[in-house]
C-alpha cells in the first residue's frame, strides 16, 4: 500500500515538472506576492474604499441603520448603503446631503461621525465610542472616490468642462469647508439654513 502511494506521488511530481519554467515562475511569483501582502499563501480580494466602508458600517452602524426600518430611513446594509447616502438630503439638515459628492467635506454623514458643532442630535454612532481617526479616514476616502467618479462621469457626458470643474472641487474636497452645517454657503454653493 505504501509503495503504491509513493509511486502515485512520484508520477504526479513528474507530471508537474512538465510545466514550462515560465508558468512555474509566474505561479511562484503570485504565491510569493500573496504571502508578502497577507502573510499567507491564500488568495485574498483586494480591499477598495467601498469594501472598507461597507465593513466599517457593518461593524459600527448596522445595529441601528440596518433591517427593515433603519434609523432616519438610512440603510447602511451592504446592498443599499451607496443609494441610501449618495447625494440624498439629510433628514436632519435637509439643505445638506448625507454624502455630498460635489463637496465631500460638507457631507452631513462626516459631520455626524465627527460630532461637528451645529449638527442636529448626537454624534454617531450614538451611545458608542467615536470612530477612530483611521475609521474616519476610511469614510473620507470613500466619499472622495465617489466624488471623483461622479466628476469623471460628468466630464465624459458633457465634453469635460463641468466635469473638470467638479473634479477640481471634489479633490479640493471642500478643504475650505467649514465644520458646521450652517457654514457651508461659500463652499457648497448652498444657502445657509
């Protein structure tokens, strides 16, 4: 029995050596690269700003903003958070968007997560520790990516002029945006409440 197993292993090893050297090097390089990145030889999907923010919402927000009746009508479930947030007016500060792709820093979601002066109600997540700087940066990165994608789409659809202006505003991001809901007039072009 052992001899048969040993013969089978040798046959498989010989068959494997029939692969081209180039293929072996590529496969080895891929495994080595995966091991360097993940610490293992398992293949792992690449994290994107959207997958990172989805994971953050799942771990920190879904208790209140999930299910059939999410708080403030704002679902942060993986399959619907983008539509629930992107350029949708806030239910608390109707003149501000939950996620403002034209001015990421004026996004009411960020204001609520940071606990900015001038927000309605409490900092989010309510009753739990505030998000760490790294977690806030995940949200900022995602909003800036959305803004850049929207600006690029606008540029493609109108020949580039308005899209280029929007891209400049999105990447400048509202660097000049004020920290309160009532101070967004100059940056977002929206009137003060």
